[in-house]
C-alpha cells in the first residue's frame, strides 16, 4: 500500500515555507535565485519558463526555511497553462508566507484578477514590486498601495536592491512551527516500505542517504516515476515532450534510508536543442549527474534506444556514478516468453559501455518493479562506498598475474608492480607498471574485470589508471 501524502508529511519536522508567486515574466525566478544565493531556477525573458514548483532549503537571517519558485499564474485555458496555475495555487495553500511579485512597469488585468483570487491568503501575503531600478520607478512602486495592500516592498531582484528589506518582512511573518512527533510505519508488503516525505526532510540532517537523478529522453516517464515515489505531484506529467525544464527535487524514505530524487529535463539530440531554454535545461540535467549517487536512465521500451542515450551513458561512466537502466512502460508490452531477455540483449548490444549496469523492467504508471528498482539503487550505493585495502589488492594482483600473465613480445615486456585504490564514489584504482605506453588494453580490461569479480564491484563503473613506476 502506498502511504497518503498527509501521513507522509507527519514524518518530518516541517520547515516554514515561503512561496514566490505572480504572473509569468515578473522576475520570480530571479528573486528565488537571489534568496537562495545560487542559480537554481532558469531565468529567461521568455514568459512561462518555470513550470514545476522548484524548492530549495536555505537560511535567511537566522532561520532555516524552504523557498519555493512557482510557475507563472495565468488565465489561459491551454492544458499546460492550467496545470501550471493549479500547481502554483497548491503551493500557495501549503506555504506560510506568500511573496506576490508584480512588475513596476506594467499592471495587467491578469494581475488584478489574481489579486482578487489571492485575497483569501491576505494574512500571509507580501507585495513585492520588482524591476525598481531607479528613483522614478521607486516612486511608481508605491502607487501599487492603491490595490489594497498595507505595505509594498520595491526591489530589483536582478541587482539585489530592496531584497534585504523583503527578507526582514519574511522573517517577521514566518511562524514558529511546532515539531511533530515522528510516526513509525508498520506494514510488511513491499510498497508500504516507501514512506513519502517532503523536500524539507533536509531539515533533520545536512543531507540525504542516497541521491538519485532521473535522466533520459523526453516523455520516457521520469516525472511519472518521481511523482509515484514522492507520493505527490512533484513534477508535471504531460504528453507534451519537454514539459520539465528545471531540475525538480523531491524526497522519500525506503527501508530506513532517506532518498533525494532529481527529475531532469528530457535530453534531446543537439540538433534539436535549438532554443536557449532547452540548452539551459539540458546543461542542468547533465549537472545533476554530479549531484547524484545513482542515475536511473529511463528508456521507453516502445521507442527503444537512441544515440543520445549513449552520450548520457558515457557521461555517467565518466563521472563514476552508479546507473540503472529502467525499461519503462513495460505494461505496454505483450506478455510473451523471453521478452526481458530480448530487451536485455538489445540494450547490451547497443550499450557496451554499460555492460555492468543492471537492466530492470518498470512501469512507473502502474508501480510495477519499483521495490526492485530501489533495492538495486541501494546495492549500487553500497558498492560505490566500498574500499579495498592495499595489501589485499596486491595479494589478489599476484594471483591474477600468475593465472594469466601479461602478453609479451620482443619489443615490450610489461610488468605490473603495484595497485592501490585511490578513491571511492567514484571508485578509482591506480596500477603501477614498468611502461604505460602501448600497454595492452585487453589486459587492462582483464585486471578491471578481476577487480569487479573478486571484490564485489559488479554493477558500478570503476576506473583503473596506468601509472609509470618511475
């Protein structure tokens, strides 16, 4: 059974939430980035860049809180616009303080309509008038008091002017929230072991036990999977390819471990990455590999693999992260014998760089295969943290050499002197030899595979660097 979100929220100490709201292109994401002191939300002159609410835990003054950048409020009846607006209002209902952002250069009928809709939140609403870049505009900002607000905060999110005063008002408004008791969850079936928690789980500790990044082509089911795992509408699910732009973060618990999960923009071929927004989205998706312990590479079994998947795979291996190949939408395939074997063989043929990576069937929509997926993620995380002492490694190296000596010829006599593990997560070894130039790649592969087999690094990328003994 999957826990309802209301039960999950009682599992954690809830941080105060500050939501930044307003219509598109008034500077909400710029203000968000200013408050959290890093560039997390994509900022661009194009209206409607932010779609999913993007949150970040930060410290303002002496208070730790969660800041949420919401999608632009709009009266449009387009399907995607309605979803974005609905999710923005949902974020408002859960927030303790709302910063309503207007553009000093333009007050639109849409602004006035949303002011009326926001009156229900009046006791937690702060009016911020943005793009106040000169004294004339500052005077104009105070004209917005005619809208019925008791105070107004002129600011320039781009330059930081007026932000300090806004922060003081936020700190004055945020409540001192009580700390709820943690609930212990009983239940032995697999799905009941997944406890949903909100993104402010980080308030209990400085980090998470395991971080996961979801990567893959657009429309492979990444947002559906994060929503199922977190038990909430963390990412917008839409048949429109490329709906997710920012890296959206959620969290959940499974088997007494706390997971952070990052839903990224779908990565297309470069020739199709034409607009600036998608360029930034793809860059941040690749950056999420560095922020993750394990990457779940989502593959749509109906469409199969594409060349871009191989480039993603190469980047994962280069960074030394664990990776699971999730063959999603498995529920759409006919239930015939050897289907998994056929899919696995094809992936192995097209993905030789990931010959070590587990391949798992999955239906994010139906919830099939999720416990096995999470168990595999835990297994990979354990392998990434493994360290082998140097003495044990060199005893094994002597046995491997005795069993299969390095190839020799008249010009080269290669000798393996010494091996040591220099890091974990990523797992890296240095092998000292008498000559690195021309060292047989096949024999280096033999050593690498021997390390995998003997020391349990069976399902993660490892690197063995050659170093001249001199």
